[in-house]
């Protein structure tokens, strides 16, 4: 019996040693903390909101990087990785990124290439091949950021050269499976898998070109079979921001499609922020990319809910909670994070109350509150009891304009102050560390 127990404990030790029970998010945080740790006393604020609600614009204003146009703002889905902005005192700046594993990048390239070849098989329009090589169908991986147009044209020529072999093999499948004549995409994929090196060499050359771009941006670092961590340190703010754009921007010549997670640290903050402002602002992927999030918030947000001291739900004033905001509000309360919730309504200046010809900000706020109360009422019908404290609701207007007015300054400083107050009494969960060697040795002694 004792020997059986010893064997079980040894097996458990091996499983724990491999990190079997550690989540993907935890592994990434562990890798980042080993190189660029975050001071434990800084309040962590997670920004949550629909694409286009103004999250990135707010970050620009807080960091004082509007003129540099960093971070990138886009209305459409981007591939920019979740990013932590660690605002702290100090004279230097650094960015640490986790590069995606090579297998994941290969999978995206394979998906894009097969899709482009399938479309060419169907329409035979050579001029469309380069366009079809741009990105995955869900826009999650944008290959055209990483390869030049000239390189894409070379790949297009190779696709054209490959087409006779593809045609021949697809015809065989169509003859063998006449009842499935319309399954063109599947037949093309089968044909490409049969082509072996002829197809694989195209994938390999694209991958090598992508690796080359990663090496240029990351000082010789290449992505590998596991997550690779790259860190860049700078002293000049403008040069540092330019480096961040090279790595993270949602633009051509950025390597953002290769980034799994990023952490930026330094004294990047606008002059109008309170002098003692230090915080971690976490900007994740916007909600609402997936239509399913209108009913149920994606689980990818839950790790951030746990990690953050405060969750800032950002909604557009003129159309609040019409997309993913309602499900976000519901999830936050259902999962017990209501005490962390702050709500910020943006674009207040665009609200047009139906009963005011010359509305004041207070008129606009009352209009927004009516919408909020309607959402709260509908959630209560779903047996979700929601109460929001008045001092946890904020309003911003004029985000499109350069600079910032006094009202917006006051509101953003209040948000950061609230986040700080929420972190004062936070008690971090301390993960137990088990000394299995000591424990097994004690058991062995008792067995003896």
C-alpha cells in the first residue's frame, strides 16, 4: 500500500513539474514576469469594450502619444496582441513581447495559402491571388503586414505554376466521389496534401520570410516551437515609441501578427495626469468581434477579470450596450467581480437628446443614464441583480480631437484614482509551492 502511494505521488510530481495545471495565460505571465516584472503595488486596470468605443484613444491620451499615433486605432478587427502599459517612474523604457509558437504561425500560413489556391481554382482570376493572400478569413492573422507586395506576387506565380497538378488531382477525386462534386474546397485541400514538397516548399518560403521580418524587428530573435520572449530597452522616448509601433502597430511592416502578448514599461504619461500616477493599464482584444459575444462574453476575458484590481467597461454614449456591453455587464456580476467594476461612457458630445434643442452635458448624461437603466432592468428580468455606484460611472466627450479638455482630464484622473483605491485592500492569492522531494523523503523514511 505504501509503495502504491509513493508511486502515485511520484506521478503527481511529474505532472506538476510539466506545468500540466498551469493555464496558457499563467504561463505567459510567468514568462513576462521573469524578464519584466510588474511592481506588486501598482493598480491594474483592465479596459473592456466594443471595438470603436474609444479604448485605444483613451490610452493614447493617458500615455501622451497622440502625435506619435501610438497605439494604433482601427475600427476593424486587428491582430494587435493584448498589451499591458506599465506606467511607472524611471528614466528608461522597455517593451517585452511573447512571440507565437512556430506551429501556430505555420497553421495560419497554411490556412491562408490553401484558401488562396482554392479561390484561384474556382475563379481562375490571377489578379486576385495577391489579395487572397492577405489574411485569414476571420482577419485574425494579417500576413500582408509581414510580407511585401513583391514577395506576394512571387507566391502568386508559384500558385499559378502549381495549378495543373492541383487540377489533375481534383479531377480524380471528383471521379471517385461523383456525389460530392460541389465539395471543391475539400478536394483542393486533399490535392495539396498529396503534392507534398511542391506545396510544402511554398509554405516554408513564406514562413522563412516571416521569420526574417521577426529577426529584423527583434534583434535576431526568431520564433520557435515554444513561446519566445524578446525585450527591447530604450532611453529616448520618441525612438522607443517608434520601436513599439514597429512591433505592435496594426499596419504594414509591423510584426504584430506574430505577437502573443506585450508589456510596455516606463514613464510614458501625459503631463496632465496626477503627478503620483502609476498604474498598469491592460488593453485586450475588443468585445463584439464575434457575434456570439452579444449573448455571452468570451471566456478569454476571465483571466483579466481575476488579475485586475479594476475593470473599466467602456461604452459609447450614443448607443450603449447594443453590442457586447450587455453580456460583459452580465458576466461581471455573475462571476462575482461587481466590486471591481467601473463604467466609462465615451463620445458624450455626440449624444442628441430627443427633448432638448440645445442640450447641455447634463442633458446628455441623463439620456445615457436612461439607456443604462433600461439595460439594468432587462438584466434583472434575467435574475441578475445589478447596482452601480454613482462614483463608479464616468463620461468623456471630444475624443476625436487632439488634446484634452478639463472635464476629460478630471474624469480620467478620477478613473485612475478609483482603480488605485480598489487595489489598496487587495489581497493577492498566494499559490502554494509543494516540496515533493522533502515530502517523499519523509514517506520513504516511514516505509523503512
